C-alpha cells in the first residue's frame, strides 16, 4: 500500500527560521528557475540571501507565512503592506504539490481581512503560472536589475472576492 503524503501546515515566521528560509530561497531559485533565467541571473537573484541578517529583516518586516511538512519548513510567502505579495518560494523537493497555492490562498485571505480590495505580485516567469491558476491577471511586464543582472517579471493582480469583514458594514 502507498503511504499518504504528510499534510502541509502553515505557521507564522519566527526569526530563528531565517537560515532555513534563506536555504529554501536559494534552492528554489537554483532548482526551479533554470528554464526561465540564465545561470548568471540565478546567481544574482540568489545572492539576496547572502546577507542573512538583511534577509531576516525583510521577512520580519512583512507578514511572512511558512509552509511546513512534518513540522519542517518547505516553503514561505510574504505579504508586504496590505496588498502586495513580495516573496513566494517553495523547496524543489515539494514543487508541484500545492504548497505554493496553499501559501497564496492564505495570503489572499489575510489581505482581504486587512481590507485589501485586490492583491498584486511581481511574479517571476517561473511563478507566473502559479498565480495565473489562482486567478491573477498580468497587468504589465517589467525588467528589474538585481546585482548587475537584468531579470524579467510580470506584475499581476487579482481582485479579492469579498474584502468586507464578515458581519461588518458592506
């Protein structure tokens, strides 16, 4: 008989998570983005985790959720302000198992609870299909410079179904 996959969980970010999330960030870039970005682009992008203190400060300054399997972090996502997804990274070993969608869905609910009418993201070419499947629509194509390398991404937006607080005035 086959074994059931462990059910993923969600929890808030803690400062002690920084080294593990930095490792997931780098692994996701190196292991998942090769079809969309060159090796030089990947290295420049992944270098954002080299300064672990700054990386941790970025995570701590946003609403960051961690996806876990058997209590171990396997991915994370962060909401900047009330209505912008800043980061979404999943370890390559669990890619395609719904972890990214679970994280995005949780951020959608939190953004709506914070009163956001819509949610935006600057999605990498690799992540764009994940957001498209969740109802995000491309609004513009961007080019960003990271550590001297040019990378393309797409700004996407999704209207949140019901941003009104349950039981509150509509």
